[in-house]
C-alpha cells in the first residue's frame, strides 16, 4: 500500500502520526531548553567541575579593529563558537573606562560595549553561564558602574567564600549566570559579586613566548583554591601580543589535549579555564568538550592514531594496545570527565610492543588512553 495515500485516507493514522510528531517535537524542545552550556551532561555539575573555553585578551581582536591582536573574532563571535569565559584588561583612559592591551594607541573599546555583548548573549541564551576575568587598573566601583550601565549586573552571581559552588542548573534557574573575578581585591562588603581571583583560583604561568615554554607549574594563586586557570597561549616576548602561527600549533591536538591531561594528572586538579589565543584555530573547543565529557564521537574513526593502536574499539571487556615500545609506567587511562581510572584496569604485557587491558570494571562510556605523548579514545560498551 502507498504510504502517502494511506496517510491522507485514514483519519486514525493521520492523528496517530500527528500525535507522534508532536511528541517528538516536544521532546526535542525539552532537550534544547534543558541543556546547560550546550549539554545536558553539564546541568548537574557544579561550577567548579566544568571546563570553560576561555580567551586571553578577549577584546583585543582583529574584528574589533585592534592592532596586534590576540584574537581574530570579537567577543560576540567568540560566544557564538562556544567561548564561555573572557579575560579583559580594564583601564581608565582620560576618564573613560575602557579595555586595551598594553598601549592604548593599539586600540581601545569602552568596557560597557564589551560587557553589553555578553549581556545580549545571555538575554538570548537563557541556558548559558559565562565568566568575566578582569585584569583591572580601575576600582571595583568603576567596574560596577559599567556593569550597571551595560545591564550585565542583573545576571551576576555572588559566591560566599568557603561555600560549595552551585550546579550550572541552579545558576540557570536563579538567573545568576555571570561570574566576575578581578585580580584586585578592592570590593566593598556590598560587592560580594566582585570576586577576588587569587582566593578562588590558581593558574599556570602566562608568560610563554614559545611552545617549549609551557609547563604545568603553578604561578599566582594557592593550589588549594577551587578553580584552575590553564594558560595555553604564546605571546610576543616584547609586546605580549598574539602569535597566530604558534597559536594554531599550540591549539591543535594531540599536543593540546596531551598537555591538558598531563597538567591535570601532574597537579591532580581539573582545568576549569582553558585559556587560548586565536580561539578558532586548532581544536580548542574540542579539548574543552573532551574535558567536559560532551564530545561527539564517531566509532568509525581509524584504529591507529598518532602511534597507538587499540583493538577492538569499541570493546566490551578486553582491548589490545600496540605501540612502538611498551612501558607500563607510560600508560594512563582517563574518563572523559578527566578523572584517572588507570587503577581500575588490569594490564597484561605480552610483547615489548603490546599489552592487553581488562576493562570489565569500567562503566560504559568514553575514555582516553594516554601513552607517553600519544592519546586515543576508547569506547567501552
């Protein structure tokens, strides 16, 4: 029987199909509106359990007509590709509160205009949480005035020091979806939303002039602080400006994800603010998605990637790992939330270049097998 004819000739079938279609649409709408920062996976996670793609000198963009930029896209463009935290340098320029980097003659923009871009995004995206991180050369009162003028003040979250961070869903429900930090501790008692960075955050070094300068060593902040800034950008040694060619290399996998996982393992701390220059170059969004466990995966990817082979993949129990030369101390297994689970797998070495892992103790999901400088996704069914 022709299905189209059956549909139009049968009232019962017509209404049945319409009902099913409506249910599907309703389910799709629920899925869209119940996500948090792009994924339902993140809704139950606390603010300090989530990774945020972060831009260094976010305002200093080619699109914003700044000279010697650190970004190509302006803040609106960055928001549209998934950036959720923004580093801004704030100055008083002859009475005007503006953003610029290093020298005002390279370009300035009113702070209010940059904050307005974030405010308009939050207006139109009610399930998103963003963070503003200020390098401030003005007072907390000056910043508050600009926050009020832009309208962003209506979204600020105030975190009581020493308390647990709320889940993203709680922040969304309360419409307190903008978290503000400053590197200057000058907030008044009534400005609890103006959080001092270095009682809440720890960072890696930001002064990297070549990819070889990267390390996982902590710089400012206490290692016990809740939030971790992983600075992952290369700047010119003289002016601190962006270097596009070097950024594209730094932002690309496997180098990028390997460094992130290495620092997480070495410091036993989850990277919250993964901070880059020229954010659209390389795999920056993918790295943050991997940390958050929300990456879209294809099970048909090649079995041999960057020197390590897994078979079978996906697996239900055992997986064979082949590398050029195997050394047990170089192998680590991470969940996609970033937790190391190596101790949960049983390893048997068969040859100098091959071993097997018994993965039966792992829950179904996606894992990262890291061996030395190589990494590979493993799917446990």
